[in-house]
C-alpha cells in the first residue's frame, strides 16, 4: 500500500498570511494526488484534484503543485473560512489512502 | 446532489453492519460516476472502504479482508455497505461518497457507527 504523510500536523496563522502544507507519498503516485478540506463537524469537501486543478467554487488563493512523491498545497492570503483540516489523498493505486491531515487554526 | 447515510448507530461485536446511502439530485442508474464509502475515526483517520459502479462492479480495500460488500438498488436510488464480523476497530463515522473514477467529489454528511455490546 502507498502511505501518505503530511507536514506540519498543525499550524496557526493570521488572516492574510500565506500557508504551505506538504504531502509526501511512500512511492510515486504521478499526478494522482488530491486535496480535501474538512471543517469541524462537517464532511470533507474536495478542494483540489490532480495536483493543481481547483474544484468548482474554490477560490483562486488556493493552489497545488508537485509530481511523483512530493506535493504542496498553498493558501495565499488566508481567510477566516479557511480554518479546518486539510487532507491529501492518492488515487494511483488501491487502497486510495489519505494523509493524516494538517489542521489550520486562525490566530 | 444530496447524499444521506442511514444505519443502526450501534452494532454488536461479531455482527454485520449495514448502511444505506440515499441519493437525490442524481440518478445512480447508468451514471458515469462510481458510488462508495469512506470512514473516519480518531485512530485510523480517513480510510477508503470501496466503490461500485452502476453496472455492479466493485473495488474494496483489501485491508478489510473481504468483510465488505457493496450493492445498489437503482429503483430506489440507493446503495449499501455491509460489513461483517465487526469489532471495536470498525467504530467510525461512515461517509457515502460519489466518485469521479476513483476520486470522491461529493460526500454525504456521515453517520456514526459504534461497535459495542
């Protein structure tokens, strides 16, 4: 199975800051890497698919990059509604594992 | 699109967990999408369970050791998860999802299942 790791596990940032979250796969997943966002008490929502494509309705201050084993999610100009936990997920090979999550707190 | 999970809430150890996902706003019959289940627990995080297509083909997480069965009833626009021989490790929040291929692009609200005697 492909194992996913994320760093940091949590962070605090102020409104307007830029934030970068890293996701690493234990073996190459090519571009089959996606990001989901979960707010407390809510279901996750697809944020970015195939490394860098924004899901409909996702604002342009979100961006993703990477290929193979190393990926990043960047949030420019952090907004209050961006708090929550961000999960990466690979769909290169079954089981389509998720990372452990990165929790973003707004200062 | 709305997806609503329903289930027993509590299941006894060694018994079978059965969950239903009712879909509205899209027809699962003949849909190009797949339909599946993901669960979430504090100890295991988000865990892929499996997916099925409108034609009935399935793809499940091998870690569940064949305990999981996915089925659908297109006449009711519902699909189902049956998980046999449950243990405390199966206690989780269970989400039904719509998938574009392998990618979950829409999640239900989730239903909490506790395995307890």
